[in-house]
C-alpha cells in the first residue's frame, strides 16, 4: 500500500467518525445539549433573601410544612407559628440557588417513579403527615417545593438522590414533562420537626450552683456546689447510713441544660401538663434561674420552661466578682510599681521610661465605677432572662429521653443500694408509668 492510498483511507475514516458524532448529537433531546450546566432555578439567583414562603407538599398532595418569613423571622405554620430553623432554611435555598443541570432524563410520566419525580396529587400511600418513616410512595412522588416572594413563584419537584450514580438529585419543574439530574444533594427533610428551631438552652454545668428536683410524690433531691470552681456536685441531705454511689454521681444532673435541643414542639394549650409532673430548678451562681415542669404523655417526654432572676444570688455574685477584680487590680499595680523601682535603679533611661508607662495599670470598671459595673451585670442577666422566656413562653417541648431522665432522678438513684436490695431498673419501665 502506497502513501497516497494510506492517507486516503485515514481521511475517509476521519470523515466517518465526524459523521457518527454528528448523528449521535442530533438524536439526543435538544434540551440535553442546550440546557446542560445552566442554573436549575435562574429566577432564584441573587434573590434568596426575597423568598417569603416555602411550602413543602408530599404524597397524597398533603402539605408537610409551610415555612413563612415574618417581621420576627421564619416560622412553621403547622406548629402554630413556632420559629423555624433559619440556618436550615437558608442552607436549603442556597443549595437550590447553586444547583445546575447535569443531564436531561426521562420525559415519560410512566418512568417518573424511578426517579422520584412523580406528581404529588397523582400518587401516595396514605402515611400520616410528617411521619419520619415516610419513605415509600412519597419518594416515588417526590416533594413539591413551592417558593414564593420572587418575581414569579417557583414550583419544583425534588426526587431521589442519585447516590449510586455519582451524585446529584433528580428534579422536575412542576408542569413540565422533562426531568433532570441536578448537581448537589437537594433532598428535602420530610419530618416537620426537622424545620423547627430546636435549640433551647446551653447553660454549662460549671455555671450552676444547685439543681433541685421535686418528684410527683413530693420527694426532693438537691445537688449543689459550694464554689463555682468545684469539679463535682454534692448531694444534699443524704440519709443516715447511706452514701453516694460515686463522687461523680450527681454531675449528670447539672448537664441537663447544656446544649439542650427539643425533639419537637407543640403549643402549650395543645400539650398541657398531666397529673404527674416532675419539677426542676436550676440555679446559677450569677443568679439566673430556670424552672422546668416535665411530664410524660403518649409515649413522649414533655417539658415547659420559665426563666427568672434570683436577685439575692445575683447581688452576691456581683460582690464576689468585684472583690476579686479589685484584688487583681491591686496585685497588678504592685507588680508594676515593683518593676518601676527596679528599672529606676539602673542607668538605662529608656528602661526607666518604659517602666513608668507600665505602672499605669488600667482600672477595671468594677474598681473605677462599682455602681455602673453592678448595673451592667444586672442588665446582662435580665436580658438573658428575657431572651430565654421569649423562646419558652407558650410552648411545650418534647425532650430527648436522656435529658428528660435527669429531671426524674431520685435520691436512691444517687446512692449506693442498700444491702440486699437491687437498684431499680428504670430502663424497663418509664417513671410515672
């Protein structure tokens, strides 16, 4: 074969390859070529802060959650207007804003179920609204996300996550036949509680002076610290002949309000305390008090909270803090004066000048204006009480069982068992049952 023939064959092969590619491209859906890498929701880009409401609708065309933005922030309509989790809402909107189209998928309604992008009004399985186990039919239907507040409302059906296929989420604009694989994990939380603001308190055990528990039968258990620097809580009024199960036995009671998050919430009028109520008082060294009333109903552990200020404890704490501030200031002044004296005894004039400047120790407010310092402390505590009560008032919260169990403890739970008597197994039977 001569060179001319070889070059001819190469040219023919190249033309054939080009033709094949052209034919393949022409057979693909037009949108599969022209729409790739475009934003999923271009109307949302740059307008996330304009969104005023998000409605999530699932199987059987049932609304799962309605999230609305008002003057006080976002709230959940189905939970009597309880505050919504702003961070979660913003994260979801930003994911939608960043999502781009990866690949066009089916436009055949019979195949929507495979991607989870079916119309919510045409399929379902009848599970209870907000059921956290709602995974079957509703996944096939998808979740209809209705976003308002923009120039035009957006209605997007979010389907399954393409976990086994390299990532991305199957989606379809409501009213359009074409479905897509979009970049990112856009899966919608199906449990209404997932959209609620869950943070209740974050009061560290190190801040608490005492915890007092009162059981429904009137028996009281109190644990306390004498000094704020104490590592462990002590048990008050231990019966004669009994002793603590360990030096750490009471510490768990002080951790109840630390990083406390609710599992769910109801309006107080819809979930009121029953006959058997567990009461708890948490008193901080600085005077903050949080009172808790807890009860069990329908297999859930409920609690209501109230914050207040113990004026006597607050005053005592401020006095102690001011005495310490004054002592620390005087110690600093003495150290500076000593350094001045040492440097002046040298021939280094620059060192002497620096030492003089160092003696000008700044006075803390507790020393320069004790009255103003006291008022600032009280103002800060009163502000904390106000913020806590704003979140508490009018609501009954469902607590995690491990937190609620700290409210139901008794003296026997803290002490070594009596000889011949086995400790109660509270993991088998819930308190109050």
